[in-house]
C-alpha cells in the first residue's frame, strides 16, 4: 500500500489557510528568506536537481525549462502561471487555489526570483469564481505585507503579480495560445520554434508553468532535493495531485507519490466503484489521454509507467467509467468538447473534430454504418501529428483507445440500430 | 457611450497594469459587459479606439471566447456542466429540465430577463458532479429537482447560497457584478448587485453540506438511479435542448456562440453586427449590500 502524502495538500484541512496570517503560522512564506539567501542560478540548479517535472500535462522538466530562458536579450523575463485548468476531469489546481491560494503566491515569488522575473502574470480560468476571489485576496494581502511589489521583504528584489482572467477557451491552456490571449489576441497557438523561453510574451523570454508545479517549488527549497526525490520514481520524482471523478464512491483530489499503482488511487483512495458497478474504462490524465481498462489497474501512475501502458499521465485526472457507460456515448461527449474547443486555426483539428462528432452521433442514434469505425480511425490518423498543437492529438485519444478496446461495442451500435444502453444520456438531453 | 467616463478611467487603470496596452483587451471587454450586459457593437468601436485597434480586431477577440456575449444575458447566468463526469451523474437531464422550465433553448434567457441557462464544458470541479453554476459559483451534486428549485428561486430574484458558502464561497449577485469582478477591478459597485438571499441554502443531493476536500468520507452512491432507469426520453425537452441546431436560421446565443471553427469572415462581421435583442438588458437590482452572505 502506498501512503497518501501531505505536501501540496498539507494545509487543505485548515479552513483558514487562505488567510495570510494563518498561512504564515503554518510556515507559509518561510521559503522566501532561504530563497533570497541563494543566488538565483543556484535555485534553478536546485529545481533541476530535484527532477521536478511540469504538472500541467506534458511533464517537461521544470528546471530545464527555466534553463532555456534566453539571457542578455535586453528584454524582461516573464513568469506566466497557467491556471487555466480545463482538461476534462481535472480539478486539482482550482481546489489548491480555493484552499491554499498563498501557496501559489509563495511559489511565484521564489520562482520569479530564480529566473530574474520582475512581472509575473497568472492566467486564471474565468469560470472559477471562488478560486478567483481567493487568489485575488491572496495577491492583495501579499502586497499589503510587502511580499510583493518593491523590495520584497527587504531583499532588494521587486516583483509585480498581475492576475488575469481567461474568458472561456480550453485552448488557452496550451502555452503559446495562453500567451496570445495574454497579449489581447484570439487564443490561438503559435508556431514553435521560437519557443516561449526565447520569444514568449511580447517576444520576450517567458516560462509558462502550471499552478501545481510552481506551488511545489517552495517545498523543494525548504525540505531539499533528497526529500523530494524520496517520493516517486527516479524519472518521475515527488508528490502529485490525482483528481478522481466518475463512477467512484469518493471522488476527489488525492496526493500520492508519483508511481502509485492506479488500483490504489481508484479502488482505495477514491473508494472504489459505485455499489454494484464494475470498472470498464478509465482515463489516466483527462479526456486527452487514451483510455485504459481494468487490466491496467496495476500500472504505476508516473510518466513512464502510463506511457508504457499505451497512454499518458497528462494531468493525472482519472475519469472512471463503469460497465453501464456506453463507450460510443462517452466518445461523443468528449468529441463534442473538442469540436467546441478547437480554435479553428488548423484544418485537421477544426474539420476533423466536427466530422468525428457527426459520425459518433449517427452511431449513437442508429444511423451508423459498418464502415464508420474505419472512417473514424482514418480521421484520427489525419489529425494526430498533423494538427498545429496538442489539442488535435488529444481529440483522437478517446476514439483511438475506444476502438482498440471496445470495437465490438461500436459494431453493436450498427447492427442493433443504435445505442444498446438504456437511457443513453447524450441523446436524452442534447439531440 | 457604452463605457461611461468613469469606467473609461477604470479601463485606463487596467491598461496601466500591463506592459503593453493590448493585453488589457480581455479585462476591458469584461468591463464593457458589466456595463452593457453584452459586448455591444458600440462598445466594440469604443474599445477599439481606446486601444488603437480596428473594430474587426476587437470583434475577432470578442467572438473567440465563450464568456463574451453577443446578446444581453440575464441577471443570473446558470451554467450546467455537460462534460462526461457530470453527464454520468445526470447533467443532461438537468440542463434539459431547466431549459424546459424557462421555456427557452439552451443559451436562452427567460422572458422576464432574469435567468439565462446554458450548457458549458468542464468546470474543473468534477468531484462535485453534476456541477451547476450561478454566475460562476458552484452548486454541486444537485438532483434535477434541486436544480429546478434553484432556478425557481432565481426567477423570484432570490439567490440560494452556493455549495461552499460555509467555507467562504459567495455567488455574485448579478452578471453585471460578475463581469466587473472578472475585469479584475475588485469589489463591484453596489449598484451592480443586491439580491435577497434565499432562506434555504441549496442542499446537496444527499442533504449533506458538501465538503470538498481530500480524503472525504465515502459518500453513498446517489444520483445514478436516473440513468439506470432508462427513462423514456423527454420529448418536450428534446427540441428545447438542441445545442447544435444547425439548420436554425437565427441560433440562440450560447448555441450560436461563434464557433471557432467557423469561417474567419464571421469575426470581421461581428464588429458590425448589431445583436438583436432576444431578451431585455440584464436587470440590475437596487443598490444595497452586494456582499450578502459573506
């Protein structure tokens, strides 16, 4: 059995942790003095040594990302926090901001100091009212106490933080699209290279990091690299938030060391399947990661383990589906999402997601044809690796994996003249 | 003018926060929406002048994001999450029922102009499925009947407390107030929000106050009966809840929100297109405490 850990969640049980005084009683902002006592480059090295990997989905090593920031450009360096959490099934960052918003502010101060940033911007999802109020209050309180603004805590380091609300666009979780949006443009991705580390916000060196990533940095500083590496695996060290939703008894966020077997997350922490139900499929990292099945429950949930099982760790958002969930219906639901959220910039994603939506809808409503499965696969092949950004790739994940594990169920939709599951909910509400 | 002189000053305050003026475009569009109830064509022209952009450039941005509205929105914006974890717990039955009750298609505003109902994508609160928001504040694990009661209260201009009220979450008393806050200008003017707090908080489906936190005690399985029952599809809800409606000549706002896959010329048009009012401008309550229940 893997024990749950309390690092990022250590203050979540305290219902006053969002207040700055209480946060400081709980050792909040304690990492600042330690940070200012070090040279910035030593902090970057520390994060490199810790092996911290980005918690926003891609798992790119954070210290390396910081190390890529162009030096001597004569332009400012920007830290942009990606708080635009919107991958279906993912709800870790919003709970962190609701429960412990100063944890992010503390991480922003340490990280900005490390990379020589004087203006940090937090791009927060617009639809999350409570998290927004909490974070705004935390930023305001930090200014009041001299933890932001000029000469932070007498260190000589100046830092401004701008909280910026998104306006409803999943694509803005993609880092170059996020930067476009921050510049007041449509949130469409940009060609890379140049990468944001060289030409990001306002064409200046920029790092874009996830909330959970930045919130982890002060802990590494306080407790050390060895402590951080004592959790997780060699290549995926540290603690991680897992969001579990769907047909489980106890949905919620759980913090485990990376590498925890999926079975322990789903069947133990999240309370197992709803009564009388059996597991059919689950996503390891949100809707954009290929579904896995009950056969994969012993897979270690780290970047390597989940990749070896044929999927991706993504945001570690586990959506659990039971036997009575129609897989075609589930694919239709996800594909409606991608068709709606496709930014329209590139043809494979813009057109392909909508075609797939139409085909899945006709399968679900009894208009399907035997060749539809091949057509779906064909469209997926035309999107994957050919779309401008990862949104298109992600859109193919549910369908490709569903065809791999549940192809017969697609066929039944054709031979049976529609969805064989009673009370098919997409049809009920939407069509 | 759409933005009053006073709010133009606030817009300059927003511009000053950013290294480049244009970065303030999204916040300023929220400010405009707080004042006008939607992104009005006159407002687009005004914002374009303010930032040195063309109307087409501003329109292109305004139509890209789902939270910017091209028609006036009600005082209360009810958003039902439709993505899988919520759908698994009955979200589509809720959205269909609410649309039917308000007698509008999804995205529409009821005749009194009080309540707009829409389906939205994942709201990042999947452990509280099904999630319904009022003015972006969460009302989690509601049954269909509880969601209907919530909307009944809103129609009476009463605002039930959100799920996490005990932990400090507060629902914005109007969409005007919400949009002001989204602009990043702090507490909205009192005129933007006074609402009678409803006597009864919205209970969760199992009658327990929801305590979203890690390691929560296992909760009894509740809302799954609906989908196991295999109920006949509500025919009356079917037409009312057609987010695609591809053949409708004048799609309702919400379903007719600019599709980002649409040909680009729609964006240019947007700046010039006068949105036809489908409902009255949002009600703004009399002045009073905008922070009821805090």
